[in-house]
C-alpha cells in the first residue's frame, strides 16, 4: 500500500465509532463485530481524523500536546494499521 | 483472576425465519422455545447489558426483521451508546424498513447470501426463492448509505465458487465479507455428510481467500473463518467461555454461546427471572467453563490453553457426549479419530432443512 502522505486528510470510517467506556474506563474503537481497546495515543489520533485536518496538521497538534516531535512515526504507524483494517480512509 | 465483563451481546430477537438453511445456528429444538421477549423486556435487557459493560449489540434471529419493533429496540440500544449491528437474510428488507433502521441509528448491516449462483443459493436457503431479494437488499443497504457486510457460509456445494462469491461482494460494494466455513454443530452436524467439503476443496479455497485479502486490502475486509475439521488446533471458541460474549435467545434464555443449548444437562437462566449481571457472574452455565482451571488433559498442560481454551464446548459435547472433553477438532484430542472418520466418510446428498416440522420431529 501507498505511503501515508503529509497532505492526506484521514477520516474515521462511517462504520467505526469511538466510545469512552465508563465501565472499564478505557477508550474503545467499535466496528462491526469487533472492539479495539485503544491506548491514549491511538485515541488522540483517531479523535482528530475528521476529514478536514491533514496528517501534517494532526502530527502538529499532537506534537504540541505531548511536547515531543517523536510522535510523527507513531501517528503514521497508527493510521497505516487502521487504514488496512478499513477503519480510516485517507483522502488527498 | 477477576471475572471479565462482556463486550458483546447477541440478541436473537426471534427464532422465526422465512429461510430454512440446513446449517442454521439456532438450536435443533428451536420450535420448542416459544414465548418471545416483548419490546419492554428487550429494552430492559439492553439497559442491563450496558451497565454490565457491553458496548456492542448484535441483532439476529431467525430473521430479526420479522419483529415489528426491531427499529425501536435498536434505537434504545443506540441511546445507551451501544454499537449496533443487524444481521438479516435480506428478503424482508424494504426501502421503508431500511430507512427506519437508519433513523434508529443502526451502525452496521449484514446480509447473508448462500451462494453466487441464484439456483444454488435458493436451493441452500430452502423455502421461497430468495437470491434476487437478497441481492436487491444488499444494493439497498449501500444506496441508503450503510456500510455493507456480506455473510456467506462455505460448504461443499459452494466452496468451489469462492472467487465468484468474492467478485459478487465487490460488485455489490461490500466493505466487509465474512466467509465462514460451516461449524458442524446443531443443524450443520445433522447435515454434515451433505455439507463437509473435501480436503482439496478447502485447500484451494484458503489460497483464493488469502489472495483476495491481499488484493483488496484497504477496500474490503475479508474475514475467513477457518474450517476447524482441517486445522491442527481448535478454534478459540468465543475467545473463552463467559469471557467477552453472551447471547440472549428469543425466549429470554441467557446463553454463553448461541449454540450452547445443544449441550444437554446445562441449565440456562432466563432474563425474565433474573438480572443479566447476576446471570453473567453467578449462573452455573457461565461459570462451568470459564477460565482454564476446569480443562482436562491434554489441555491442562498444553501451552496453547490460554489461546484456544480447549476449543468448542458444543462440538466436544455433540461428538463425544462429554462437554468437558478436549474439542475433537484438536489433533491432540483423545477423540480426534471422530474427526478423521468424518473426513474419510463419503459425501451425502440429502439435507434436512431447518423447518418447524423438522425441529419438532428431531427434538
């Protein structure tokens, strides 16, 4: 699959939904017949996948939030995995 | 270890169905469980489930669209914040119904199709012709803006057409395809001679499925459920008994798995008599096979026991008469010879269809 470009705009797929699970106190990603328990980075990335922000902007927001530029690799890795599972689409 | 809470609840809204698939996952004696839960009872079940930790409600049957209140029940689940998934045979999905489901907030819709060829699909589904209605339903699902999952059960009569089935799913715009090799419990076990594929068929299908998975990566998610009769180790049934999953059957019985009623001697409690949380944590049916302490040898000393939990309890019971036995599908199981015998046995053309009459006759 193609590399994830800085100018792509990721969108959470319609079939997938983020949920705060108050019983377990975890962030979840829900989809047909499955649940992913998200770590906080994955949750923060997905919460920014609104189809308007570019990958570069998402990295910028999180780098500021975490005060660390090391986040870029994590963001690309998370988006790559979620795109493969069809939970995220990337529009140029 | 602390008992985990369930993520997922299967609501079998009814055991009624216009189709008669001979591998139906409903129990053989489905016709003897009358008295469907009413709307208010389903609402209460869902409310209790959400409090227990369930985040996903899957609605099936029988045919769930036979319930006039299906959209109301789904709306309640959505109001509770649950992810909602409906599995239908498709024949009753009108434009009006699809609109009501969308307005109720349904997250995902799954349509079952028996084959890529009309005549074969109709003959496997039994009853009135259904293939064209299913295709129309799948198109409607996409038109109305739902994501579409296509569910196909693989067996000896359709498995050679796996590529045509995948092409059909692509043409229909499915973004998920479930290719599930038949699980030989309940009805499917009765019909094993007519449904069990040969080794060559299974090997070819596995190659075709994995090629398609690679080719369609990112466009269509293909779930290929392995045929456990042909594997070295058994499936991790339910990801562990009483661990992440529970079923409420049409009549309110609470089951660890939708086929668990096949295990005679196991007592199931009913949501009409007790709350869901108490049943999950305390009922005998859920506690009996939870965790790994109860496992016999060779499972108990097996490094895979935390992976597959000894396999499928229903299969163990149905094949050996002992629900605590190692799943015979495992190559290490003392009763594995039963699987080898079945694989060596010849095919058979006769199928018993899942009808009320056959249910009453067989139970």
